[in-house]
C-alpha cells in the first residue's frame, strides 16, 4: 500500500473516530476497510497512539495490522490542531518476545546486569527491565551499578512510553526501545554517567550478546545510538 495514501487514510479516519461513533469504514475511492474500533487507543501527552489497527483489502481479504501515532499541537485561538502522523505495518521486522533472551549479562569489565521479563502488555507488546546486580558468582565483579531501564517490544510508533518523542518517526525497527529509569553509578565503564534518567534507550539481541544503546545526549534524542555497550549472556 502506498505510504502517502495510507497516511491520508489515517488522517481522515482518525478525525471521524474522534468526532463520531467508532466503526469500520470503507475509504471512498479505495477497496480498503479501516477498523480503528478493533485496535487499542492510548493517549500520551499530545499524541494519540493506535495499536494493531486492521486495514483490510475487501477485494483480496488480506488484512494488515498497523501501529500509528497522531501528534497534535494547541493554538489558543483554534484549539487542538493536527501536526504530524507516523505509522508502521506490523509485518515489518520488529523485536519479538522470542528474539530477546532474558537472563544475566556481563560486560568485559565484569559488571553484571539482569534482563527480566517479559510482562505482556497486550497481544503485540511486552515489557522488559534491565538492572545492575551485585556480586553473585559467574564472574561478576563486586561493583554494583544502579543503572536501570525499561523496554517495550515492538515498533517505536505507538510505543506507550516513548511514543510522544519527536524522534520516533525516524527510529528504525531493528531495536526495541524504552527509557533509562535509573542513572548509572560509574564514570568510566561503558554504561556510565552519560546514561541519564529518561534518556532514550534501546536493546537488540545477537546470539549470546545483548547490544544496548543510548539514543540521547543530554536532553536531545537521536536516530542512531550515541553510545553502545555489548553484554554477554552468562549461562544459567
């Protein structure tokens, strides 16, 4: 489906959804039936996030699920004004429950982190947490890093925690994203003082290694990670 066409479809349909009863509707001039009522609607800041919205081609019967995020601004003399849309088809490659391996991970310097989860948020997203842990064998050093972060699987568009960030339309689908909830304890290890609370954070799996990335520098977010660390999984 043409992305510009789908964006126009979504703008028209969301305006109808916000102003009247929720129902599926065939978009005039197309064979596409959009059903926002079957998706999940979440408000976040000045964003309206819609998860797993089915779009069905009535000629072929094929249904594609989309996550979409609609951003609004507010003008005193006009009220809420539509500003921006981002959408992604869930058929695109995304991190799934199976592709993220929970457990104990260690840096080359011996600092250990525990990746826990998943907690199922809905039928398309799961929550993970990562936190530093103290000495416990398995080659872990005595240093305890107070660093913590939470991650939600699935695309950045419609993400329940970071969906209202301006960078979201530019984020790629090969990371699972979240945010830093507790600042790191050290100045020199790979995960360090630069990893600030509320910074944009991402993970992806490569075999026994967990790649973690910091997508913020100070208060600014970026499309590509500013710093990365590679953690190696410790066998149970």
